C-alpha cells in the first residue's frame, strides 16, 4: 500500500465483514484516513467497532447514486473484494 499517499482517503466497501474490517484496522494502524461504506442494514455493533477504531462510516445503498456520490467524495482509493 506504499503507493497510496498518506493524505488520501481510502474507501473500503464491505468494511463490516471479516476481511474489510481487517483492512480498515491495518490502514488505521498505518495512519491512513479510512472511510467505510456500510449498508443501512449493517450490524450496528460492527459499525460501532469501525467508528471506535477511527474509521469514518458512510451509509450508502449501491442502488442509490446520490448516496454513493456522498461516499466517494474526496476519496482517491477504493478497496473492495470481487
């Protein structure tokens, strides 16, 4: 992840999952700015854990263009699993 500038906001889709949460944790440890894309229906305990580690959480619906636009504003890097 050395090619990501330290002031870039990294958006992690799937951040409430095991892999996404671990990616968020490692990025925060590296001092990165992390934004997590979560669904309105996401587990509130998992969302709270992301917030507690310093992740900015944005609720979005993949079918709603406006909510996605908010999630990706000012973000330079997107991490998602296939």
